[in-house]
């Protein structure tokens, strides 16, 4: 149990963000109305996805340094879980956009960037399945992964900032500035972010451990 | 000790009055009228179910790790 404290912490953080997110005060803004509360649930999905992809890159680098199979498996499972959170982020974002921007997929650089980034990571998984030989698969996909991460980050975070985007943080207004987030929202938001990242890591470790067992069975 | 317990009893006796006053204030609020608490409870139940599910998965994996 002592080793599992962070799992309980993750649950407490997300649960308290649900309570505080629904019951707490939010700024009264036109168009957004109560949907501003989506910030507590939609945005952490993306933060979690990026954190998991970052973990994946770290393990890809570790794999290339040491050649240990377990690191390669960790890198794949982090991407697998990241794609789950990406899907959640896309779906919740489309719902939210439909109400506030009038269409589920308006022509917005952040949306198109995230779509390309998602395809890139799906290509990573396809690439892995296409390569038969295990060492080759691990090596090539690790290198692909290292290239994919900065491109994903640019597409999702930096390019939309340089363009006019419907998302906050673009076209002159700063992300999490006073316009879209007040001092009550900020702690709740970060609580949700940390909680969801921990849950993402938790799911990743579960997948990784199952994968290790499978791997052991296959190699026998 | 007796004084303390008396004080405690007094507090409990006055509690309903305090709560009732709160309720009168709260009734004008949108949230209590809008029954948002129900939604929060529903979400917490769903989240608790997911959490329990994750913990059982965790335990299952641990068992498998021991067997192998």
C-alpha cells in the first residue's frame, strides 16, 4: 500500500476537482456560460496525453542507450495510453466546440494540428506492427518516436499560438490569462491536471506490466 | 467534563436552527434549485467505479506477476 500512495492521491485529486469544478464559482462570460467548467475536464486530457508522450520519448531514448526490451515496451504502452486520452480530448473538444463555436470541427489551427499529431502517433503504432523483426522494430520506432514528439508539440502548442486560433492562448490573448481563468479556477484546474496525469501514468504502468507478462510467456 | 458535554449538547441542539437558516439563504441560489449536486454525485459514482476497476486490475496484474 505504501507504494500505491500516488494512485490514491490521483483519485483524490480528480474527485476533488469534480466537486470543486461543478460547485465552485466561475467567471460569468458570454458564449461560454457554464461550459467554462469544461476547462477542468477537457484540457487535462491533453496535458495527460502530452505527459504520456513525453514519458514515451524518455523510454525510447533509454531504449536506444541500453537496448533493454522493457524500455521499448514502456514506450509503446505510454503511447497507447496517450492515444486513449487524445481520443477523450478530441471527443470532448468537439462537443464543446459545437456549442460555443457553432461547429464540432471549425477550421482552427489547434484542431488541425492535433489531428495531424494524432495521425502521427497512429502511424507510430502502424509502423511497429509493420516491422517483423523485434530489434529492428524497437530501434526504428524509437527513432520515429523521438522525431514525432517535438513535431507533435509544435503542431499542438506552438503553431496555434502563432496563428489566429479560436483557442485561448492565440492571436494575442495569453493562455490561462485573466480573461479565461480567474484565481478560483486556477488551483482547481491544476488539481485536475495533476490528478489526470497520475491516472494516465497508472493506466500506463498497468498496460506495461501486462505486456511484460505477455512478453515473458511468448519468449518461453 | 460535564460542562463540556453540556456545551456539546447545546451545540447539537442549536444545529438544526443553524442549518435551517443556511437553507433559507441557499434556497435563493441557483445551484440548490438547479440540483447540480445530483450531477456531481453521479459523476463521483462513475469515477469511483472507474477507480475501483483500476484497483482490481492492479491486483489481478500483481497476481499474474507472482504466478509467472
